[in-house]
C-alpha cells in the first residue's frame, strides 16, 4: 500500500479490524454450537423427567456441574480460537526438511495449545462420565483413600487424545484457508460440514486410541505405581485393569466416544473459521477519503487473508458486476488517467510474475536434485582422490616423476612446472623451494583441506537412510508450498481475462488495450512454468487427491480457460498486437482449439 505513513497505518488497522471481527464471530458461534452439541449429546433434559414441574426439571437437569462445564468450554474455545487465528492471518513459511517441520510443532504457541487441549480432554471425560452416572475421581474413599485405575485410564485417554490431535494438526495437516468454489450462506455450509464432521471424528478417533492402548499396555503400570507413590496412596484392587483391557467392549466404546467428541470440538472451530473468513466482501474501486480501504489496497495488503478477499472480489467484479467494471475503466478527474485500472493490473501482474519466477526456481531445484551427481561413498577416499589429481593417468605420472623426458618451451613455463622440474632434477633445490614457501600459505591450505574434508564427511553422513529422511531437504517442498498458497492467483488470472474481454464493450477509453500484450505474455509464462513442473502423484505423499495436485490442476485449468477467453475475444486483432513469434504460435493453438 502506498501513501503517507498515517494513511498506510489507518488502512492496515482497518484490515486487522476486518480480520479480528470475523475471528471473534467465528469463536462466539463455535462456543454456542459446542454448547448445543454438549447439551444434545449429554441429554441432561432426558434425565430426571418431571413434566408436572418443568422449572424444577430444568434446574435439576442443568446443575452447577453442567454450567461449570459450559463456562469452561467457552473459555477453552475462546483461547483456542485466539491461538489458531495466527495460522489464518499470516502465511506459514516454507519448511524444507522433516526435522524443521517437527521443530515448528514445538513452538511456544503450539505448546500452550497442547496444554489447553489436554485440559480440555480431561474436562470432556469428566463431564460426560458424570452425565452417564459415573464419577471420574481418581481417588476412592470406600476403603480408605485409594487410586482408582479405571478412572485414571479414562482421564489419561482424554489427555492423550488432546495432545495427539494438537501435534497431528501441526505436523501432518495443511493449515491453509481454502475458499469454496461456490459462495453459500453460512447456515447451509455449517449444516453440510457438521454432518460430515461427526462421522469423520469417529474415524479419526480410532488411531489415537489404538496408540493409547499400546502406550498404556507398555507403561501403564509405571504410571500407576509412580502416581500412587508420589501421592502416597495405594491402588484400589477393585478398579484394577487387566492386561487385556482393550478387549472390554464398554470401556473401549466409552473411550472412543470421548475421543471423537474431543476431535469434533477442535474440528468445529476450524470449520467455523473457514466459513466466516471465506465470506466475500465488496471493496470500493476508488475513494476520496484517505482512510477507506479500496480494492487496490486490499490486493497489495501485507496480510494474505486480505489479499485473497481482494482477489475474490476482483473476480466477482470481472464476471458479474458491470457497474464497478465501468468504474474500474473510468478516468480520473482532473487529469484523465486510468489510475484504477493501472493499479489493479499492475498489482495482479506483479503477483503472477513473482509466482512464475519462484516456480521456475523451484523447478530448477527439483531438476538439480533429481539429476545431481552422486555423493562420495566414503569421505576418506574422496579426500585422497582430491588431494592427488595428477596420479589418475600414466601420462601424468610419468610427467611428474621425470619431467626431463618431454620437450618444453621455457618461455611459457609456469610456476608449477618450475616446481616439478626442480623436484625432478635436484632434491636439494626442491627442499630449498619448499623452505622458501611462506607458512601462511601452508596454513591456508590446511584449513581449506580441513573444511573440504568436513564437507565430505557431512555429505557422507547425510547419505545414511534415516538421517537423510529426517534432515535431508525435500526437493519438492518449495513447489508444494507455492501451490498451496496459489488459490487467489487462479482468481486473478480469470479476472484479467474477463475484464479484458469485457473491455470490448465497456471500456470506452481503451485503457485495457495497452496492457493486453503484458497480460498475454504473463499468462503464457505461467502456463509454461506449470507444464514444466515435475509434480506427479507417483509418490506416496503425493496421491492424486492431495491438495497440491488439485491446486496445480485448478491453476492450470484457470490459465488455459483465460487464454481461451482472450483468444475468443481478440482473435481477429491478435496480429495487430506487438507479440513475439513464440507467443503467436502458442496463441494459434488456442484460436484453432488445439490446446487441451
């Protein structure tokens, strides 16, 4: 955003207010929805039915424990929403190694989130066990103060699921705000996704519970003994869990139910964030007030979330808003300059060119990694080979040992040849030459050789399978990161094509014609980069349904569709445009409908 510092700060403040207002609405509605789900799943109204005394029935149903849980649920959900909002506000950095991905999961913010989810898991287990008439206190007072292992097992399961879901989302899941293809109202979106989340939560609860069973089978006894010893109590034998505790159907079903509720609560917050953040917003094309946010300001915003809203609104203007199209093509008064169009097309073309250049760099990295030379099998052998390059052939060997056997032109003799001749002719002269060499040069050679040997040792260590898997750079990490954050670029490509086609009827001043060659050139360059991207679904991590593959297909389809729109609209006039011969050949396929 350009302008005075006060104007820029006011517009940035307004952009943050838009984001914060949507986040707060999403958090409030997620609290309300989770409270409704807690009431429906807990069914406290169905317990202690008293139709003759409805007020007393509601009072008994929603006791102090229920209200305490609902208040705690609201506080927990609000804290989770505030911590998760950073993932949606700013774009996550590109991480090229698996070790970096693991380290990023242990940031202070993620650790706080993990602690909240662990407390939240234990709270859900306590609340729903109380609704089922089962107390989850880890101490029993029947025969003295004893440790109840069954309740300890349930609470530990809730804590483990909360911890597991936190780090699983940070390490294995993609945290990107994806806008829907068709804009819908909030209620239909929530209704559709909520039904899918219920079944998905039960499926996702199986794996963490299986991991918990293995952990408790291996270290459950240590946990029970150390906890009882730390608290100074004994273990209640009546609540002891046998070795085959996972074979108990009622206990397993209860743990799976609690795990699914914990996962469902986190998914609801994410879904409502997606619904509220992806709502389209209309921006002004131009404004006389300095503190008002225009479409160009949003497109150039430093916040990726605001940029996506701007590109989405630009596509809406290009496809179905002729009034704002006319305003976009208008001239400034006084002056008669197309400032609105110039700012928008410059910003969109800059983003597309930057993406194409970054994609070309990623392609070069992938090709270099796939076609690069093999690393040395042993660092010692490679260093010895580097230190004795003259002994690789008999001719070189003979030239070193007996330099007088070959004829030489003494006028062009080099210093190395002089040293070799001295070494071959007289040992005393050779020793004198070595003594004459400065010690600093020898020290520099030793340091350089040590550094080279250290590099080879590190390369040799990185070739080991386990170390390479953890610390080796993934050659397609940069390309995948670019594709994950490219949804708004497909909107920008289509918006330019639709605006250029609409300019034939609505652009009375011809402001689009001067930028038409640049638009065509940028689209063809982006198409070429996408076609050269060696990103296929042959890897296990790159299945056909992965988000990166779908984003590449969507962006490629958007570029081709835009080129067809431009060729259909300006086909008879393409010969009049200042285009290179390569661009004309590419566009010829689209004019004849030969490009699939």
